[in-house]
């Protein structure tokens, strides 16, 4: 039994939609970061699906670069989140004015 690539693309669309809705609805910064990572993983699944369907390695190389950028984003983003949470416990995305010197 083989799985059609449309199943993977549908799964990627559902994951991206969940991430986008979570990003728009939630105000907790950590949850927003998880939603961004979910959207990036949905894009990675799309890249790998098309790469496998077209027998081209370019999509898998793109996934590698997306993962590198996501790792850098997490490092910088978590540093900012820790700086905000040190000033106020339970800070939300609207409390970014706390970082002013």
C-alpha cells in the first residue's frame, strides 16, 4: 500500500493552519513560539513531499536550511523571552515594552 503525496500535503496544510490559528489566538509568548515552529515544520513537510515526488534533492536541502534558521530563531527568541520573564512573571506578547533600556 502506498500513500499518495496529497495526504502529506493535506497534513502539512492542517499543521500550518493549527500553527497560524494558535499564533493569532494565543498571547503567551512560549505558545506563540511553538506555533511558529509548527508552521515551519509544516513547510518542511511540504518541501520533503515535493522533493520526493519530483525525485529532486533540492527540497531536502531547503529543509536543512529552514531547520538551521529555526534553530537560530529559537536561540535569539528564547533569550528575549527569558529577558521579559525576568522582569515580569506571566508576561504576554503585549509586554514587549519592558525591554526598553
